[in-house]
């Protein structure tokens, strides 16, 4: 089967299903696994070159509405009567179900069921570790600094926070993504600051920028140097790579409770 992926999380899902070798083209932002480096690039996920995509003669195209603005690509796929499926995961549960959905569409249901079982078994391990935590620190997740965007209650990072033994400081807002400001964040006084800017590599984020924000030097998280530069690809994409993100964050926040959890090779970078 010849498969094309239109966003990074879908490319990653295909890898977990053992289908990376079936990929014939991916969007510009897909960067994992390394085996896809040689593939034709179809443009940024919000502006896919549909002519080039069609020219690759895919048997299956995997799109996603978890990427805002993907609708116009889907409309064009429908218009040209190309074979595609659309994923739209907003939770860890839905990410797991997408493994089965994509496995069925790509005719690898047995592999999908195996990975699906491993995925949920690990989530249960994290849940057990989280239940043993006595103090849950509050986490401020920063997706973008100006304007400030952070995940709200309806987002996998709120679940990730709990499974790593913490709590999202913006879990009270019933949105997937919250636009706010530095004063609002300061008023919530998070115990930890987690910077994972979408599309920006770790080495490009400078923690000293935090010190320039009004009053932020007064935050305990800043005073105690609890500012964490995290891999956006392990936290900002709805794929099973979140498993590794939870594992790393859990070991950072609660080394004792999470040190006994080991990941199968498929769930490590």
C-alpha cells in the first residue's frame, strides 16, 4: 500500500504500525522517524501541494483535524475523489483508538491491536505511579510565548500532567487551547514552567527569556529553577510518542515513583 501523511502525528502513528516503509510522501514538518528523511515533501501541513500529492498515486492519504486549518486540504481531497481518512484525536484515549482505525484502513489490524494493547498497558502503569504521588505540583505549559497559548482542560497535556504526577494549572478552562497573558500565568503561581513551543527545537528556546517577563522573577518556579525546556515533539503532537513524554516528565517530577517504569523499544526515540 502506498501511503501519504499530511501531518507529523499521522506520520508517527504510521511508524508505530510498522508502515513507515509504505510512506511515499509526507508534509514538511514530519521529522520522525529518521527513515522518512528521503521522502518527497508535500508542503506545510496547512498548505499541502495537492497536485504533487495526487501525482504520487497514493492508495491512502492520512489527514488530521487536530491541525487547525486542515479542512481546506480535506475539501480538495474530497473534490478529487482521492482515498483518504481523517483523524482528530484530542485525548490519550482517542490517540489509542486511532491506532486501530488506521490499522484497519492500512490493512495491518494485528499489528495495530498489539501496539494498542502496549499503549494502554503503559498508560495504566503511569496511572498507578501517579496514584502513589502524595503531592501534585502545578504545571504551566507554554505552547507559544507571545501571544501566550497554553493547553486547557480539553487537551491531552492535561491528561499527561496527571499521569506524570502533576496538574495542569489551566485545567479549569474548558478549551483545548487557551490564549492568555503573562499576568494570568503569574497569578496562578505554577510550581513548574514547561516550555514546549510548537515547531521550535529545544536549543532555540532560551530560559532566560522568562526573567524578562513582569514579576516572573518572584515566582517560586523561577527562584527554584524549575523551568524546563521540553521536546515539543514529545508533548505537542497527538501520537503515541506522548508515552515517552509522560515517562520523562514523571521521572523529572517524581524520580522515586517513576524510576521502575521501563519503556518497550517501540516507545523510545
